[in-house]
C-alpha cells in the first residue's frame, strides 16, 4: 500500500476531527458539509436501532421474570424464595 495511503487517511481523520469540532468553515466546504450530514444521519439511525434492541431485550427480560413469578405463585410457592432459587425448569 505504501505511505501515501496512510498519510492521506491521516489527513482525512484530522480534517474530520477539525470539522466536527467547528474548526472548519463548512459553508466553504460543501462536500465536507454533505458528508458530515450523511454520517450524522447514519449514526442517528444506528443509535435508534440500538435503542429499539435494548428496549426489546429489557421487555423480554421483564416478561420472563413475570412468567417465572406467575408460575411460582400458581404452584403455591413463596414468590421471593422461589425466584431466588428458580432454575427455569
């Protein structure tokens, strides 16, 4: 690959860092402005999807715990002691 690619990549990283921290006039750099907007939109979609997965996992965990508690209550066992020793069988 050579050093040229490495130096170009470093320049791009530094330019992105400076642009994100407001050290580059984005009005004078329409291409940079468009790329940053596109990246920001992509990151927003990823964060939204991750939040959905997190909420779904938490809901699933709650549902399983509720099922375990209902099962123990229906079997006539003490709920707290039963949940502490519940092995899922």
